[in-house]
C-alpha cells in the first residue's frame, strides 16, 4: 500500500484522514471536519485506489493505492 501526501501532514492530520477514509468506507459518509480549516471531507473511490480530501483545495488530502 502506497500513500501519497501532496503536502506535509502532522501525525494527527494523517490519523484524521485515515479515520475519515474508514468512515466513508463503512458508512458512506463522515461527520468529521478538517482540522485545518473546518470544512467537510469528500471521498472518491475506484477499483485500485481511493482519495480522501478536504473540500478546500490544497488542504488535507490522502491518496491510497493498491486496494
Ligand atoms: Zn481543510
């Protein structure tokens, strides 16, 4: 599994993104808010990867490949 981060994330932010991805995978939504700007998260998934990101451009984002 390769995780790509476009910007530097703290351990807390990384954990938050992991939890958000888990929420979307399990429930199809999340109530968590971005710890940087307070915006909502969005989630995209295809056959080989998924992306969890804040709706604010260039804020928190995580791409996970190799599902
Ligand atoms: Zn944000």
